[in-house]
C-alpha cells in the first residue's frame, strides 16, 4: 500500500499545468490525515489540514480506498459507500484527479 502522506508530498511535482481552466480546491480526510489541495490552471499547492472554508471537492475515506481511487482510478463499491467508508460531494471531481496529476 502507498504511503498517503507521500502521495500528497509528490502532488505538486506531478501536477499537469494547463488542464484546468479555473481554480479548484480539494479537501481530503484520509484516515487520520487531513490535506487541502489548491489548484490553479498553472499551480498546485498542498497544505496540511483544512485550510479552506468550503472546498470544491471533498473526500473522506480510508487509506486503502484513497489509494484505489487516486492511484488506480477505481471507484469504490456500493458497499464502501453504504458503510460510510467513502464520502464525497463530487464524484466527477474526483475522477478529474486522474487527468490533473501523473500519480502512477
């Protein structure tokens, strides 16, 4: 399993500038870890904790599901969602992560 904190550490260097046309913010609560990712068309900034009042995309999940979604592009199963192991306000926004970052 990937180290979740390492994924966030590498996000700025793996960001693909020019894919976004407007700024977006993501808030991740992965197990005990919390991160805010702020994106503009040209930059990516990762901050520890919740640093925005209302992020565009919010994800609360386990480290295992986070790895599956972010690194492998798999969406969680219905049981994961039903059991509360995966919560998001914007599933399409999460899918966009694969286009915005080279996280393989």
